[in-house]
């Protein structure tokens, strides 16, 4: 087999197109030290939408005194404009029934909610000061109310691949939580590698098992990787190999989880899109236009961001 033939046969087992949800305006802006002005957020969201992005997590209805970075959720939702002439799905992260109540006042300006909890008790306590059972009980009501309002629901499970406090997290435990969320009405489950502990072999095995468990139920299984230890894209490739067609990422490599201290960030959207396109996998996103948005957020924040493409630019196969 020639090198090209073997590359083609490897590619044939990967999906031909994937869905990318940009989470920078929520996951990114929430975890940055500064509060970005609403007008700047709206301008950056417009640039993101101009790249063809079809899924966008816009904000979250969390307590403004706890997360001032997202205190403008209502104003942002009221001001954001949908791109003309194409479908685009806006999502809002909702922590509890109270957050949903506030969000619902801004329909029809968003289409989906995501709810979240952790797969490890200690991380869940640190994050939301509740046990997993208490979180699930609250989320059941949130998901029910959201569905009654016609919203699509994603359940995000943090620390799905490992916990900074407890270490290993058994996939079976993660799948039990996922099954509960599906029973409540989630049609998408996002598995989060919150502190970047996952490795590609683990990710491949995890998603193959997840598809065995949920594949028949038409549940979208999404990968939310953090590049904390530089393994984000390797984990993406492993997830693709296991059949994952849905990813969450953040422009500029913004965001992430502040445990361990100072660490970043989500997989960078531009690095992800570049790798996918180079492998012949479609995203519907114009990489050059996405880089315009990434350079703009870098300029807004006034410091270098982690995305490799921001420094290197797209791959050029012909010298201009
Ligand atoms: Zn994240």
C-alpha cells in the first residue's frame, strides 16, 4: 500500500464532516480575568458568525456577583443578531431552575440550553456545592422546564476523563450520569476533560464504550477537550476515530478551568478547524474568517493567546 493509499484508508474510517460548537463567548469569557464590554462581545460574536459557525454558546445565567464576566447575559441575548439566510443555533449555559427562569425571558433569541455537573463528587462540591444526586435532582426540573419551552438540551459532564481531586473517574459512573440526563430529556451529552487529564488511548476507549451504550438512542455525543497539557488535538483525533462528530472549542484557546492554577484552556477552534480541514473533514467554517475573529479577541484582550494558528497562520501548500 502506498503512503497515500494508506492515508486514504485511515481517512475512510473518520467522519466526513463534524459539528463544531464555539464556546468562547461563554466558556472563554467566563474564565478570563477581565470583564469584556458587552459591545466588544457583540462585535466578536458577529465576527465568529461571519466565519460560518453554526453553533455558538453565547453566555450563561449565573449569579452576577459570582461571575461578573457574564453579568451582561440579558443585555447580550437581547442585542445579538442572527446571521441572515442560514441556520444558526445559539445556546445558553444554565446552572439551575432560577437561571433558566431568567433565560426564558429572552426567547426566542436562543435555541438550546446546556446544563452541567461533574462526574466526581469532590469536583461537583467544589464547583456547585452540591452532591451529584442533588445536582441531578435540580437539573431534572431545569431540563423539563426548558423542554416545555421548546428548547433543545445538552448535558455537559465535567471531569469525565479524570478529576483533579479524586483522580480516576470510572467511565461506567460517567455513563450512569449521562443516562440520567438522557432520561430527563437531554438529546446531547458533552463529555468534558475539564483539567486536561485525558490521553488519546483513554479517549478512544471511552467513546467506543459510550457509543455502545448510547449509540442506538440517537443521542449526540460531544467532546469538550481542554488543552491543559497539550493533548487536546490528539484527543480530538482519537475521538474522531471512535466516531465522534461533535466538538466544542474556543477561539484563541480562551477559557478552560482554573484548576490546576493558571492553566488554560479549551482546544483552540482555529487549531481544531485547521487540523480537520487538512484531513479532509468538513466543518462549514471559513478558517481565514475565523482567524479574523481570533485576532480581534487577542487585540481586545491585549495579550497573546494560546492558539497556534494565531502565530503560524493556516497551512500553505503553495508559496504565494
Ligand atoms: Zn471548556
